[in-house]
């Protein structure tokens, strides 16, 4: 468990965690040693001079007080380390996810990571903070007591030590089945969560098609599978729980019988026999508590394994000696990208010189948006090269590379916060005047004036309080504020009403001035303003040229243009 935790968090937390564990072990040993003082106390009480027991009683009280102090300090350190581990886990997981290629983020993985990063991480770190101390105490204290019993009488001590192999064997025998059951339960839980989210998101479509009952059956089936899996997980823990209880109680009974036999035979003094029985009783409860503690620790371990799997996913490699592009041209040279057995981009070559506007045209699913993501290195190509300013993007530091781009996607996501906070993400250090200038250039002034609290209006999660066109204007203002030399635009006006379309186009015109631009577009206004147009289908470049050249060619672009412009205006 500790080894897995350190692998997840890295060696940065090794020292404080080991220090905390050492302190918890010390507290458990002090507790066991303090109980050892019961032996001379009992001997003194049953001696001809019972008043000699007072020094031992005082020593016992001091030892218990020392144990209380050490235990308090160790628990406090455990809580502090747990809080630090929680922050560290979130930071490490967040940093690693930010370095993964975007192709890794499938819908199922997003759901899995959401469960892990939400309740999962909190559960795992809470287990470390609250259960690590009790787990150590439940194992180290009985072991210390067993050593004390051995020192009192070697025969009873050997009988006590004989319990350990039985407990260890029982643990290994049940560990595999319980771990497998816990993993299956967690998988079913993630699937059920996904079904619930799907059911809620699909309500408009389901109601329009009168299909609520059908989709509810899918959700209900997923919940039934989760219930069955949870039942299996519970049943899988029963042999270990009942077995541990049976072993501990049987061992206690055997020690009782052995101590009584030795005492009756005169081979063990009565005070020692009483002390041994009391010590055995004191070790019974911690051992029995292992059932509950190990169940929670096992759940935390399952979460840590999931986090470890994510962290083991290879991020995009970073160049050892990064280069900095001196210009702002863009180039794809013989680029191929595959997704499993499917070729998404097939031997594509294209160039956008510094200051040029390049438009990517083609049917849906042709690979246009994928090309934009390759330019920004959201993932690496399988063959060929993507260059910015003549430098392969794999040889540019990720922060330097992203500083070259302002990106506006079709689906804009705004963070819960104010409009100003969302715009300021483009350049956090910008002045208020620069933020407002960017907003004005993006035609946001009229939007802000209509909002109840103006600049301080909360946009809601995902920008829910704004329309699609208004969110696009915020995204353009963010890109304007960033003031990067290269602009990537992904169908930003494809679904806007005339008013928002005009405002967004005005913002885009300001954004593109003097910059290298690659846009995915279908509107005549966007295409005509491009210096070069590339027609793409099935991941391949079929035609390149200006608007007039491609119409004159009378090929796929001309055919596509006629379909999108029935008026025939060219």
C-alpha cells in the first residue's frame, strides 16, 4: 500500500510519509510496552507486600500518557500528510492529464477519470489520513504484546506466535477474490454513473421520440448489474471476515486453556497467568478490527491502482534540448495519423506561410479539425512531421508551442466565473484596460451591457447563462487578449444566427489581422478571404488553390461549393 502510494505521488512525499509511519509504529510499540508493565504490577499486587505495586502503577500511567502524546502527534501528522497527499495527488494527476494527447480522452475515460478525481481521490487520501494509524496499531500492538507474553512464558509465547501464520495465510487466501470483486464493483459503478449522466443529458431527445422507457431499461439494467456486483463484493469479504474472527477467538480460547493448564500444574504463577490473559484480551479487539480497516484500505488501494494506471499512460514526450521557432509559418509534411485500425489523416502535406490565411474545406469527418489539433500538438503523428516556424513541434517546449497559438473552437467551454475572469484566461497578467479592449474588439460590449451585473455577471458552468454566439465572442476576446501570432479557427460560425454571425465575424477579422491563420470553414465570407484553400476528404488532400482556381478546376471543391451555394454565386 505504502509502495503503491509513493509510486502514485512520487518520491517527493516519501520522507514525510515514512516519518509519519515511523511515528505511528512508535506509538503502537509504546502502547504494547505499556501493557507489559501490567505483569510486574500483578506480581506486586499478589505478593505479600501489595504496596510495592504503586511504583509500577505510576510507571504504567506515565507510559499510557506517553503513548497518548505520541499517538496524538502521529495522528495529527497523519491528517496533515493526508491533506498534503490529497493536494499532491490532484496536482500530479492534473499535470499528467494536461500532458496526455487529446485522443486519449474518450467518453468512457473521461467518466472514469471523473470518478477517480472526484470521490475516488478523496476516499483514498481519507483512508490514509484516518485509517493508516489504526491499521498500524492493529498489527504492531498485538505483535508487541506477543513479544511481552513470550518474555513472561516462552510456551504461551510460542502459542501466541503460532497465530500469525494462520492470519497471514487467511489474508493471502482471500485477498485475490476480494480485490477482484472490488475492481468489478468499481467498474460497474463507473458504468452506472455514465448511464445516469447519459439518461439525464438525453432527456430532450428521449421525450421527443417517446423513448424514455427504453432508455430507462438500459439504466435499470446497469444499476442491477451494479447491485449484483456489490453483492458479490460483500460475499467475497465474508470468508476473510468470518475466518479472522474464528482464528482470533480460537487462539484466545487456546491461550486461555494453556495458561490455565500451566497455572494449575504449578508451572506458571497465578499473577503471570492473569496478566497473560489480560494481555491476550487487549490484543483481541485490535486484531478483530482488521476486518473493517482492511476493507476500507482495500477500497482506497483500488482507487490508487486506477490513478496509477492513468499516471502510467505515456504523455507526449518533451525534447531534451528544445528549439524556439523564429517565424510563424505552419507545415505538415507527409503526415499520417491512425486511430486503431483506421487511418484518420493519410499522407497530408500543406503549408501556410507567415501571415497567410489557409482554409480547410471538406465534408464532416474528413479530418479538418484533426489537422488543427495536430498543428497545436494535441497529439503526435504516426509518421511525417508537423512544423511551426520550420521547427518540428516535437522539438519545441510545450509551453513555448502553446504560446504561439490562439485557438477558437466551435464548441466553446467557459469556466464557472465572470466574463472578465474567462477572458483573462488568455493572458492572466493583462491590465483591466487590455481586457476591456479585447472585449470591445470581439463585439462583447452590447452583451455585457445587457447582463444584470455587467462584467461581474457569473456565466455559470460551461457558460450556461450565455448563448452560443455570446460564448463564441468571449472565446474570441480571450484569443485577442492572448495576442498569439498564429490563429486556429474551427467552424466558429457554423451554427450562429445572423446577428451573432456578424458580430463574431467582426471579432474574427480583428483577431486574424497580421497573423498566420488556419481555419475550418464553410461560409462564403470566410473562404473568400483565405489566401489558400485546401479541400480534404477521408483524411487526404484532394485539391489546393485559391477560390477562383479551384472553381475553375471544376473538381470536388467546385462540386462542394455548388451544393453549399445553390444560388450559383461565385
